[in-house]
């Protein structure tokens, strides 16, 4: 089972994301990666096959820094263990996505996206998610709306963490079926695909538990948009 971690903070989050991956190692995985928004203008990404320690060594050799980003440990389901198949997946150097779960209609979406001019660099079902979000962003939608519309096109269970350089201070998380928890701190907030709450020090959960919900740190109340819930 894949592990995802995301953070947005007033400090460099790369060490936070790396520590989050270490705490998710119990879930099993074959590769790991991190993507952060650097200087609020670009995405920096590092991925490695093997253990989180291999990723940590790569980050020691070529450090990356940012105030928002996502990280992932992958258990291969679609495609062999490889750096190309490792998360986070990126589209147009603008949007980064990490994913836990299976998008069951990924083949149909892949065909549609290829006809719309999207190029694929992996064998994963997750890459269709980042392309679908970018599809809506290109229509002028903000990240929250783009993710909300994209997940309506997905069949299956998923938990996603999403960031984009166009909105560097925002982290979007959404789930349907797959586990996801939210950590709220002072000047920093987190997500993790954890069944156990020890992953995050301070956790908030919805006052009710809809099957599908979507979270952004800039929202402060519950809203209903069809079957998707926002906080």
C-alpha cells in the first residue's frame, strides 16, 4: 500500500516530508520521492528506487527546499518499480500529485488525454490524475475547482495530495475510500495516508465522515458541492 505525505508551512518542509516517509515505511514500498515548490516559482522533484534512505542520500547530494510540497512511497501496482513510475507525478512542470489507491478507469482516461495532447512518461494509473487536474487548470480554474472537477472523472478508491506553482501557498487533499488524515499546526499543516494517527501530532477529522471529501488549508468551514465536501 502506498504512503503519501504533504505539507505547507512557513519553513522548509523537505525534512518534514522525509520524516513523514520514514514513519510510513511500515506500509511496504519499492520507491520513494518528494516534490516541493521552490522559491514559489518552480517544482523541484527527487525520486529514487529502493528505500527512503536512498532518497535521503540523493537529497543530501542535491538539496531541495520549499514551503509546500508532497512526498510518496510507492508499492507497484501499475508498472514496474522504477524512477519513472515513482511518485510524485508532474504535468507541465506545474502540478505535482501523489496518490494512494487505484483509478480503475485509467485506461479510458489515458486514451482521452493522449487525444488531447498529453504525453505520458510512466506506466502508472496516477499519471492520468495529474493530467486531468492540469486539463481543468488550463481552462482557467483554480486548483481547488480543478481537483474537485477532476475527481468526478475518476472511478475507484483514491487519496490524493496536490500542489501547483500557480498557488504556492496551498495544498489540496481529497479522498474516496482510501485513508487520509489531516494535521493542523501553528503556521503549518499536513496530510498523510495513515490508518494510525501517530503519524501526525495533531489531527482533525470531519464532524461527520462522508465517503468522499476534499480539503484545502484556506477553507474554514464545511461546504457541499454535490458529493464532494470541502473544509
